[in-house]
C-alpha cells in the first residue's frame, strides 16, 4: 500500500470564507477528488482523521459538512493557481 501524501484541500462554502485543510488521508489528488465527489453526491460528510488547519502543528480529526460546499480545490502545492477543482 503506497504511503499517503499531504494534500491541501480548500473548501469553498456557500457563504463565508474559504477553509483550508492539510490532510494525509489520501494517496493522491485523484483519490481525494473521487471520494469527495462521491460523498457530495450522497449528501454525506467528509471525515478526515489526519488533518491540520492552515499549517497548525498538530493533527486533528475533522468532519466537513459538504452540504454547504460549492467547490473544493485539492492540490499538493499551496497556491491559488494550482490544484484540481471539483
């Protein structure tokens, strides 16, 4: 089983500010996008067990309510111009 990579996930909610989370819960961008898309289609929440908010030192468990999210950017680099949108 390949080792998971650190991904930057930027969630764009219907209202309010974007939320950026770093996570090592997935093996790559494609896997993360497929999982998020599947959960959005089923109107379920995303559970991340190895996540950090905006470069915090410690890892946390995070539950993201995808019902209020209009788009998600997943990238291995922290940049406004890189990454794949869902």
